[in-house]
C-alpha cells in the first residue's frame, strides 16, 4: 500500500481553525492526511508538543496562526515564530528531519491558503517517507 | 518494628551513598531503631550466591524498601536491578543517574562504539588496548535510567540527592504513607532579585564572576545577568540553607536534579524559555550539554550524519 503520511496541524482558534471551518462550509477539498488540533493561539504550542507528536508516530507537524501583527492576543504568533527557528534546529538533535515541521500564517478568510499549505506539506512528507520510527522512551 | 532496607548501586560513583551518610545524626536513630539493612554492597560483605558461594542463582534477602543508585549501563547492572525489583516492595531511584541517566548518560550522545573507541584507543596507544570482551559484563547499547528497565516507585533525583529527602522517604515508607518531596523548579526556591527580562539578548558563558556585592539574596537573577542558568527547567530540592546550592555560590544552576516534570526535557524546555523571551537560542554554546544530567530515556542520541 502506498505511504499515506499522518500530519498533525495545530490551528489557532481565531484564524487558521476558522479558515479550516470555512474550507469545510465552502466544500474545498484538502488532503485527509492532516489531523487538526485546535489551540487557542499558535503561541501556546510548546516545542514539546511538536516533538511528542513526531515521537508518537506523526510524520509531520504544522503550526498555523494568524498573520503576523494580527494575533488575537497581540503577540502570540511572534512567540510562535521565535520558537519556530529553534524547533527547526532542535529537531535534528532528536533525530528528526527539519522538513517535518512547518509554520504558516493565514487569516480566517483564506481557506484556499490553508488548503494550499496542507497540500504542500502532505506532498513534501509523502516524498520524505514515514518518520524514522524510533521510540523516544526507549 | 524495623523496616528492612536494601541498598544497591549500579553505574554509580557512591556520591548517593555518601548522601545517605549525610543524613547526619538522624541516621543513628534510623539505623538503631527504624531501619534494618539487609543488603548493602557499599557497607556489608553480603554475597549474592551465599556466603560460601553455595547458591546457584544470585539472590538477596527480601526487603521493604530498596534504594538503588546509578544508571543501567551493562548486563550486570541490569541483572541486579531486576533482582532488586523482585525482592523489594518499594523501589526508590536514588540520585539523578538512577532517575534520568545522569553524567554517564552523556555517553548516549556519542553512541557506544564511538565512546569505547575514544576511551580505549588513541592515535598513540600501544597494541593490546582493545576493549575487553570476556571477563567483564558486556555494556548495553546505551546508558538507561532505572525506570526504562523496571517499574520504580519513588524518584529521588539529585547529584547528590538531598539527605533530608532520603530521610523523608525512609520515614514515609516506615509510616506507610507517600513521601512529601518538592515538585517545583529551582527558581521557585531561589530568593535572588528578579526585575524582569531587561535587555538580555543572548546568554554568555560563565567566564566572569556574577555580581558579588552584598548578600546573595540581593543579587540579580543570574539569567537576567545573562548567564546560562538552568534553574527554570530543573527540579527543586538542592536547597541547603534556604538557597539552591549553586546559587548560594553565585554560580548558575547546572541542572543536576533533572527536569521539573519527571518526563520533561531540560534542553527543549530551556531553549523554549530562551526563545519565547527574545533571547537568541544560538548563543548557547553547546545546547546538547543541557541534557548533561538527563540524557537517558532516548533524549541524548548520536548525531545523525548529514546526507
């Protein structure tokens, strides 16, 4: 059977989750590989959540927040961005490829942007193959 | 009635056993009234296969509480750990090596083969220096924390662990209640002055002294002074006379009590704390060494070669 990646997407309540909602009502298709987890803000996604997802078998992790400067909580997505570089670099320390993580910004009225981000990520991970299934606890 | 206790050590330096001794005068009460040591290689000449070697399988007497120190690095450690688990009702991981791998688990960042090669051979070693394979227990593929191999009941981290906490655990087991141990971070027990993040944009290495005017309590937080202090991501417990020990000497916390949450990740948490506070995480010279005390549980692993 062909490899179908599992991707976890942390979507913020105010923009990207609303955009996913809109994509749904507008009947825009997006890859079923993406599992959305709604969070209040992209700034609350602790790096440990990203690492835990990968260690527990997710092939890719996405963080999606509001456009920079438009965060519902003023600067939550700036925090997410500051962390993002760090996560990308630290993934290698824990044995994951950097490309398995991505961050993007979109507003609640941009379902097409969301679908594009989902599709691109799915394609990227599909090419990379499954996550190197090591058990983080053993 | 005295509680039967067993001590055992694995990949250990005996610092934890000295911490037991450092319980001080109270230890006399323990040893004379409350505690009956039935097995302790550091103190007693108790043989595993009978005093005259008559037994076939290694065995130790049954005990209420077992204190084990050190991580699991070879087959002998593993066998003894399994034996302790079978014979002790309550098994206590004593010290950071037993709870999180400790210093020996730094080896996990290199891998067994590279580690042994570096230790046993150099460009100038004479022949015959190869790693022995016959008469010593075979090393495991990496250094493990005790709870990666068997279930543990109580975790007592620290390098060395706080004698007061060891006493508390022994008392708790004797009284049949769960022990009361600190669950917060070093920062929660640290009295220095915190004035806010300030303008620190990067952390620097500890090459110059911290502020040393006036009492320690009036010193500015070491992290706010720009030093790489691991207080925020390290479990509390080291406080001797009210101050975390390193802070008392105006030295940044090195993280020896392991992560605050038992399954936390000191390196990730510290880098996260720096990044979310606008401090350049790249200014940490050797970030993998933030796992210097908690490299077991697969946290430290050899770097993958870039393809």
